[in-house]
C-alpha cells in the first residue's frame, strides 16, 4: 500500500465519516473524539478553519510544512496516523450520545497497528477510552500505556476549546516523537 493511502473504513460497511489513517510502523497515532460537522461534511480531519490542529502540527515540528485538512492522507509519510474514538458520529463532544464511542474498536486498531505512541487530542476522547473522568486527566504523558503504546493527552485544538488551549504539551509531544525517531534503528537496505 502506498504511504499516502489511508486504511479506509475498517468496518467494511462505509460507516466511518472520515477514514482512518493507520498502518504498521507509525511512530504516533493521534486520536480525536469525533469529527466535527464541518470535518464530516468535508470528509477530512480537523477541517474547521478555526481549528488549530494543522497549524499546531506544523508549529511544533511534527510536519515539515503546513498541511491542508484534505492532505490528511499524507500524515503517514511523517510517521503519524489519525483516527477517532467515535467514527460514526459527528458534532461537538458534549452533544455526542454515549453509544457513539467505540473504545474497544480503537483498542483493537492499536493492537493491530502497534504505534509507538498514542496521543488523544482532547480529554473527552481519552476519558471515554480509559474510563476515567476528564478531571483526573492531566495534559502530557500518562502513567500507564494504552495497548503497549506510550500514552499522551493533549489540549484540544477545537475553536470551542480556545480558552483552554496550551501549546506546551504539543511541543513536549513533538520532542518525544523526535526522540523516538532518533532511537529507531535505520531500515536495512538490500
């Protein structure tokens, strides 16, 4: 599979609003809660022009240039994957029904693709997956791994969370990703 192709809808039923971008060997998988209505309509991650996601990835050095939301399938070229905890619903986190979340499905994907690091892009997605209240989750690295991957929680880049946004946890994540990349053995070439 070429590096720029996402895995698509793993349900096989066309149920995902935005396809997963997952493959083996990724350094980092960023996990959102659910696509916004704008992202679902565009079928692209973080497509709301007010969302800081793409600007943040570039600002902290996770991508070498600013990507447009429609370029999301390129992220594996940089060792990064994307998925959501709620793949079949869209909207504001607080308005999502309890049945929207599929943490067991997410865990299965992480077991299958085995990224080195998993980072939730909001406390809500992490809370729904880990079964803990958002108030008990700090930003940055978490004490326990998730499916053998180092686990992080990041401030949301959503325009609705603007007053809570902090760049520092994203910068720390980028530094950790750079460290992991330096520690990875070089591929053996024939």
